[in-house]
C-alpha cells in the first residue's frame, strides 16, 4: 500500500507511515453480506438436508458439497459422523423459507 500523505510504499496494513509518520486511514472492510443462519435445506434434501444447507450457506453448488462430503467420508472417515452431528445440531430451515408468495385472495 502507499501512504496516503506522502505516497511512499509502506507495509500493507500499516497504521502509520514510516516516512512521514502520517496516520493511515483504517482499511474499510467490504460491506458484509447479511448473515444467513446455517440451516438444513428443505429444498436440497436427500438424507438430512445438511449438504444442501451448507451449499446454501456458502453459496456453493449442492452437488459439489455432496461430492466433497462423500470424499471426506470415504477417505477421512469422519464425514458420516460429521453429517450425523450436523443433522442433530443444525436446525431445519423454516417451512416458509422458500415458499412462494401466496396468491392474492379474491
Ligand atoms: Zn507517508
């Protein structure tokens, strides 16, 4: 990064410039996306909806999460236990989470 005062190169994340001593503006973090609660998915559910829930939480492809989880289960051995723990611990998403807007009553 460059000092905003003297424009000399200083270490990334420095709070003060080594050259002119000017206080550097704090790095503004990118606006965080609204936190989604981790929920088991009703939409992408095969067994417990755990993989679907993780996929929705991390904005990943459900199939990708399943493949990764399966590989961990096959080679690491902990995947099945982890799935059961997640199944027990992560609440199922609300029933109306993906519900369509109800048709207006006539
Ligand atoms: Zn400076």
